[in-house]
């Protein structure tokens, strides 16, 4: 196992063979990366006190930090981090114990906190703050600190969501081909 992919106690990251995990990123503990996930330089995915699951074709861009909240008596499941398929997580994003649906774009520098649910087909503008327990409804653009629903996504924006993820799959494959 590479030095940047580390166990925590009995939990070992499970990373599909098609994934690209940059050697300058860190993946720790109870983390599962599905097919074609890419993790870019200086991203930290720390599944030590709860689990993290990232769906196929999703990307975690440079300097992002992904973490969880532990299980406790009044909250036996804690707050794991679940990310769907075809999700683009921009640079410097912080995700903490939340659930992100499919075909979501999380803009640069956004912070999403515990127990937030982001439904499918959502764009979150750069620099947004999503406070705990908020639900972001499918099909909308959200922006601000705290985040506010701005307007429905256009058809062009909806089409961009899987395109963005697929573009990162392509770039990651270029890196993987280059390292062989």
C-alpha cells in the first residue's frame, strides 16, 4: 500500500483499480472509492471515526478536505460522508459528515457541514457555506454564505454536471497512462 493510502485501526481504504489517487494526497481509514474516482494533489480524505464512500466517476480536487463525525450515544450512526456518482468537488472544498447526491458540482472553496443532504443535479457556487442539517433540493443553483437557492438550473447546466465529471475521468486516465 502506498504511503499516502493508510489504514486506521482495522479499517483499510478500498480503492478500485481504475482510480487515480495522486501521491501528494492522503486517503485514510474506512474509505471506499468506486470506479474512476480521482483524488488530486493535497486532498485529504480521512475516514477514521466514521466511513466515507465516493461513487463512480467523482473527483476530489486539489486541497479539498473530507472528514466525518464520530458515532455517539445520542447519534449512533454519527455523520458519515457519502458522495454519489459523477460529482465534481472543486478545489479547497471542505465536506464534513454530509450526503452528496449524483451529478453535483461543489464550487471552489465551498464548505458543507454535518447532516446536510444535497440532492441529485445541484450546483453550489464557489465560496458557499452550507450549514448543518440543510437540504439542497434537486435541480437548483445555490450560492452564498449561508447558502441560498438562487434559481433552477438550465438544461445546459444540467448537461454540464456529468460532462464535468467525465472530463476529470479523462484527465485522470491521462495521468494513469503516463505513469505506466
